[in-house]
C-alpha cells in the first residue's frame, strides 16, 4: 500500500506565521510539522510516499526532506497543487502515483499519538472500500462529524452547527482504487472546494466505509489554538518518554 501526505494550501488561518513559509514546515516542539505524518506512515510499514504541496515554499520540502533517507526511505515523491481546491482536489493529483493500489492518506497538519499499523492491517484485509479514523472531541463542529447508527456511519456532515455525535473524522483515510472515480464525479462545495467528506459519503452510499476510534491523543494544527495544543501534546509525550527511558534499568 502507498501513502499520501496532503500538505498544500496557503495556511491563511495561521498568518503571519505562514506569510513566508508553508504551514507544514512550522515547528511542532522539536521537529517540523511534516515529519510527524511521515513518521506515522513509516511506522505502519508504508514505504512509497507522495507529498502534495503548494504555494511559494514548495521547494523547501525538497531541501528539508530530500529523498527521505532520514526516515529510512529510498525516495519521496512530490506533486504540486495550485491554489486551495480542497482536500479531494489535492488527492486527485496522486492517481498516477497510486497506480491502482490502495492508499493511506494523512493530512499534513494531523499529529497523532497512536500507531496506525493495526488499522492499516484491518484495511488491507477488507475486500474493498474505505476506512477512516474517528476521535472523540469537545468541539466536533470544527470537523467532519459522523452520524452513527449502531456500529455504522450513515452520514458525515462537514462542520455542522448541530453535530450528530461527539466524534471528529480525523485527517487519516484509507481508500481503494475507486476513490479517484468518486473524486471525478464531485462538484465544488459552497466553499468552492472538492470536499473529502463528499468522497467519504460516496463510500457510505455504497455500504463500503468502515471506521475505527483512536485511543490516544490526536489534533490538527491548522489554527493558532490547535498549533499551540499540538506543541503541548508532543512536548509532554516526548519529555515523558525521555524520563521513562532514563529511569529504566540498563
């Protein structure tokens, strides 16, 4: 299975921090933001990775990441998104890279504690379809929100004023090859973008979308508040792990 990291957009909600750089190059504690989704995919055993970027700082990704040797990769692939056409528009650019194989997609500003390997293995055992990851949050109206009926998702609403559940659809998605067929049929939303929520709802209509719920912490980092929160979470986790390692008998 191949991996896709979506790191385009203009990061306007983080101006002036993003006035001269891409949001995904900003620091989260002791590493650039883009390191975290790469590490998430690598821990899940995914070695073919494409990064979708955009804006005027696209070349900085190549200077920072090179061929991915720092992560144990032989190469990293890159493609460029013009403007802000939405998540599904960015994913559309990766069809040639996917070559008909299944893909794991992660938004470049998603910082996650859990190892997603168990979820990736479950997806690989599916006959077809998609798998998404949910997380309980206090402010679901900021995200795509699933409406649940037992263990099924019956619909996902994008940033609803009255959420049907307290879960957020995190920016981690797994798709079979049909995802690009669904994207081709999309029409721009009221925001003028191709919405990934519409892709997920297409899989729901086919009865072929499944989900898991994350146990550990998760956050995006697309606003000043969530960027600060991401730094706090990673700092606490890193410092705690270092202290634990130091106190362990050698």
